[in-house]
C-alpha cells in the first residue's frame, strides 16, 4: 500500500518577517514584494490591541498512513491561552490563534482515527508549537533526537521558542521516549533525517509516495520563500549547518514541503500528498 501524507492544522501563529526570513527578507537587488511570504498582511491585531505586519501561519501536524502503524509528525499547537500567557512572561507577544476546524482531535477524526489510535509520534524538534498536544497520545511512542532534550527540559535564556513552563510536555513522556542519535529508518519508506540548523536536533521526514520522495521539512524550511530563494528563516541555531541541510534536502527529495505556509494548499488543495 502506498504511503499518503495528510495535513492537519492545529492553529495559527503570528510570524513577523524577521522570523520568517533572515534579515527580514531585505536584499538591495530583490524587490520587496517578490520575497514576502504567502499571506503577508498589515492588519494583525495582537492581544494588547496593537496592529502589526506579518503572516498568520498555519501550525500543522502530518498524519502518515499506509504503514503498519499510524504515524503522526509533531503534535502541534496546544492550549491558546496557556501559550499566550507563557510567551508573554518571556517578552514574546506574537499572536497565537485557533479558528474553527483547527483542532487536532477533529482533524484525526476525518481519517477515522482518535488520539489513542496513533502508534508513533515523531517530534521533529521540541519548540512549543510542535509538542503542544503530546499528552493526548497515550498509546504512542515518541521519537526525538538526543540533542533536542537539553533545550526543552532546561532551556537557556537565549533559546527562543523553548520555554521552561513547557518542559512538562516532554518530561511527562520519559517512559515512552525513543531517543535517536542521527538518521533513522522509521519504517519502510519513512526516514528521519537529522539536519540540525534550526535547532540542535531538528529532523526532517522523508516519505516515499507515489509522487516521489516527499520531504516534510519541519522548521528547517519555514515557508516557500525559504525554498525559492534558498533563504533561511530568521530563527536558527547553526546557520552553516542549516544551509548544508538545504543542499541535502534538494538532493534527496523530489517534493519539498515547508512547515508553516498556507501556500501548501495552493500546491495540494486537498491537504493530502500521494492519495
């Protein structure tokens, strides 16, 4: 049976240009309009009432079907009020939101599944918007890179998007974590590739579908402008490592899917790949 990938949106986050593109996408020889990511707007109203420019980007998880196990890539955005309060304590006021239908439980039901039916969760990295619903998957084993754990369990103060308040999302799983060191063959046609770059242990997921090898990039590639211009996002751990990852992804994948971009639905209107 061929592998299929399904996009399930769990909420949205404000993403200023400085987060989406290194140097806010400025280059003296590139027109400003041409490098702005999909959905750029000037009317994002934060919780304090101030108005800002940027994008409201999707926070997806990816359901892989066709293997002997039900596999989920990340668990997405957790409770909105908890996130807003947590980020505010650390001086981050980017808007989190959840609109109608952006619910991981409802999303799984569309494919006849409940959280208890998920066998494997791959945590591509441990930023808050990738681990927010971990507690729902009571029967799953969780795969993560060893290099991610120190940042998530005891974040240094400079590690944006890892929050001490969210460490429980990982520590509560300690008996079900499978800790990896490097690339790993998860199942027939599914390979976890440690890229790093964005975070110390960030992984991408290579999936063999009838359309070819699909790379789910996680935040290694945040949006399609990162892909088009070979221009990284503004949040990274190791820039040379990240750019080596871009080269590897282009060599190994025939379809590259950035993580946080509504433009995905322009390329795959059903929200699925390989069905």
